[in-house]
C-alpha cells in the first residue's frame, strides 16, 4: 500500500486511535488490496461487495472479523481517499451473541499450579487478580504497582481511560518474589528481546501451555481469565456497578453479560421440572 498505508496511519493517529486498532485497520485494508492486486484508489464499491462475499462465502469468517474489515474500509475510503460514498453501501454483518465459557475457581487454581515458571505464573495471576486485558498486563510498569494503597494503576486502557484495580495481598507477595528474582526495571513483564512489553502471541502461548498441563478442555484463552474474574466477583456478591468500574466498561450493558453466566444467578432459579407434583411416583421407563 505504500503511501496509502502511511496516510491511513496518520489519519488514525490524528483521531487518537490506539496502536492495536491502527495495526488492525491497516492490516484489513492491506488484505483487501492484495485480494485484487490493484491500487486501492482504483477499487470501487463493487470490489468491496465482492470482497465481503468472499469473506462470508469462501472464508466463512466470524462476524466480528467481518465487521472489523467494514470499519477499516469505511475509514480508509472516507477519511483517507475522501470518497463521498454512502456508508450503507458497505454494510455491517448482523452480530451474534455468544456467551463466554467460564473457568471455575478450581480450574483457575489448576492453571496456576500448572505454571512452574515464576514470571509466567505472576503474569497469569495478575490478569486474573485484576481482570486485566492482555494489552493492559503487557504494558504494566513496575511503578504501576502501588503497595501503599494496595492498588494497580491501569494507564490508558481500552478507550484511552485510566483506572485502578485492587492489588490482592497474595498477588503482591507473588510479585515481590518475582521482582526479587527477575528485577524488572521499567516494564513489569519484559520480553527477552530488548526488555519491551511481551507480545500478545507470547502471552497466548504461556496461557495455552498452562491450559494443556492443567488438562482443561474448555474453549478458553488469556481473556478468559478476565471473564472468570468478573464472574467470580459477581458470584461472590459484588455489585454490578463496581464490577463495571473495575473492568473499565463504558456501559453497564456490557457488564451485564456476566449475570447470564454466574452460577448464583442460575442456581437461584430452579427448573419448573423440579416443581412438578408426584415425580417420585412416576412408573419406571423402559429402554
């Protein structure tokens, strides 16, 4: 894409988009251009429609990825190339709603037991204990840990918002042992190459190795520790509004999804089957 990539990155920066969003949008447009092997200023709405059909009919991509592509293409052609196209001609896909699989407290503990490396255990434990996103734990600095107030500062999380989460006393002890052994300077969990933040791929691998060793068969990934954090707080009686603030959600509606997966909410409503009269007196069924 050359000059178009640079122009797109500049426009995204001017509007305050995060580095991860900029990378995602540029990658989506680059894939679109490579599909047709033509300069992007020569492609039309019909090319976009053909590409959208290719994503759904041939590649069977998830609606989340499909809509990322739509956002990227809308931004590129309206803000970079200044095309006066109606956005309705680049439609989004109807969104689904899939509830996350939730790790039980015993499964979370099993993950930690299965992680023998001190740095990796501290990393996973920090994600769970604070309900952090992968990008947030990767960019934590040593100075973000405040043992005086027993809080962790999350600087410029999703939506470019700062927030604080509780520093668990147990996590504090683990981080003290980790700091004594590893002695990180600026980034709390530095990479081996250059001391910068760990990549999302590295954190994913650390989690998946722990999951395999713990013999957990659920479809879970690092972000699932954040789901578990919120669900376990709710099951423990925490207020939904407090959970919203701890997670850094803009809308309470986003947080309310955890009411659908918390055991306490489900178990509080018995099945009508158990209320039917004379169930014990039913005649035995035959095979």
